[in-house]
C-alpha cells in the first residue's frame, strides 16, 4: 500500500461524508486515476478520540466500483450505524476514518485455518450472520473472534459455517 493510495481513499471517504452531511446528497463518482486495489467488500469505520463511532460495510461488493462501495459505506457508517446517533458535521471534524477492502470470502472447515490477527471472519447459521474484521485490539484469539462474531449475529450454537477473509487497511491518523 502506498501512502498516496491511503491518502486518496481516506480523502474520498471523508469527502463523501462531508458532502452528505452538508448537502444531503451522495458524492458524485469521480473515477480514480490512481491504481486501486481489487474491487471487494468494504467496511468503513469512524473513530472519535480513538473510540468506535460508527462502522458499516458489505462483506462482498454490491456496487459497480470500489469508489462507490467506499462512498456509500462511509455515509452509512456516519449516519446509519444503529449503535450510534448520526454524526454531525461539527463532530465529524474530530473523527478519523479507517477503510478495510476485503478479499473474497473463503470457506473454512477448521478453526486451525483461522488467525484473528490475519483474517476477519464471517459466521453464518441459517439467516443469521456476524462479521468481525481482523486485527482488532480487543480480540486476541480465534476463540474470542468466533465468540463475538456469533454474538453479533445472535447465534447461540457451536455449529456455524465460517468464512475468512483478509483486508487491505487504509487508515487516517490523527486521534
């Protein structure tokens, strides 16, 4: 990952949120001339003073381009995370952003093929799904990762289908 790519993608997410908060409209797509990572699922996380302030994403791409995935998920992280009230424009000035571009999901048959620092996971049981990104400070083992992914999904059984993925992480520093 290059510093310029990090700056461009974080700038795109920041501009998308600011445009939506100021005008109530999604940022028009301006295709990047910079070499982008492969189009995949995207999670955008917003932090305020180092604490989670919003996180929304898609495990697989649902938009036509990576730029669109970033724009729509950035706005959703700022305005639609059900755990938080929407971010205000003034508050957003104090926030930092992280973007995770996911690799394709890969089904896992054994937890020996997991690593909480290297891989995120998606667990599924029927219609219930829970996802955790990799390398989260409070998740230091595969067992904790599975526990919290199942808890997010409302799954209380041991038997789940598990997928793993890696991420390209882009982060804005400032907090």
